[in-house]
C-alpha cells in the first residue's frame, strides 16, 4: 500500500511539472533602465526571447529601456543589464533563459534612444521593430518578424526566419535571409539580397543585386540604375 501511495504521489508531481511546462508566461515584473550617452555613440543589444521595439528621438539624451518580464513562475533567474562603457558605447543584455517553467519565459523590450546613435542588435526570437535613426543599423536575428523604417544610414540584416519589411532607408540595404518574405520600399542606396526561400519585393532603390535565391518570386520596380518593369 505504501508503494502504491508513493507511486501516486510521484505521478502527481510529474503531471504538475508537465502542466507548468505548457503554461503561458504572464507578466511578473516591469523594470526601467536608463543611461546617458553622447551623440554619435554606439548602442549594442543582446536579447533573447521576447519582442523588441526601438525608436529614435530627436530630444533624447539617454537610452531608456522599459522591460516587461513574462514568466510561467516568478523568479529572478534572468539577466537584464544596461551599461555605459568608456568609449561612448552602451550595451544592453536581456535574457530570460531560466531553469523554471519549461523555457517559455521572455522579456519584452521598449527602447527609446537618441536618433544619432549607431545601433547593433543580436536577437534570439520574437518580433523586432526599429524606426527613426540617423546612424547605421545592424540586425542579427534568429526568428520573428522584422520591421525597419526611417533610417538615414545603411542597414544590414542577417535573419534566420520570419518576414522582413524595410521602408524609407536613405542608405544601402543588405539582407541575408533564411526564410520568409522580404519587402523593401524606398531605399536611397543599393539593395542586396541573399535569400533561402520566400518572396522578394523591391520598390524603389538606386540599384538591386540578388546574390542568391532558393525559392520564391522576385519583383522589382523603380530601380534607378536600370529599366525595371518587374521581374
């Protein structure tokens, strides 16, 4: 009888743990971080799971971060730091990786920065939106949709999967994409694309180069270096 009771208790614990691993994370904590930074600096972001929104502001003199921490079970087993280094370079690390709850925890980030910053983002998963920057933008993303708009510099995107929409870029656009649709509208410079699968649509660019295309339609319009009636 004791053996049966012990076995039943063990099974109950296993069922509860399994249920926890499938539970949706809920908002457990909200934190705000801030650091001043001079014009023309570099901002590096290393983010894990979670959405990321970054917007440049003409009146801002600091980086301001609003972090919403979603967890299946409340814990402090995450990393969230914002540091300013000596060479006018700031670094944000946001990683919800945890041994609790089956790995579905995430940190959603809303960030405001001075428009003049150069920004580099390394992102694990989740939607990503960046807009209103004067400096260059470099994105390395694992998965999730990417939306970029109103960038006065060049942009480079290295993406695993997820749709990419790029609009109103003054400089060059370089995209290396595994899978997912790509749309580029009104690029001032050259658009270069290497794509595994998914449709490609370019409307408005100084030049266009398709380095590699696995599968999916390719359409170009208003490419100034050549007559582009659409491919």
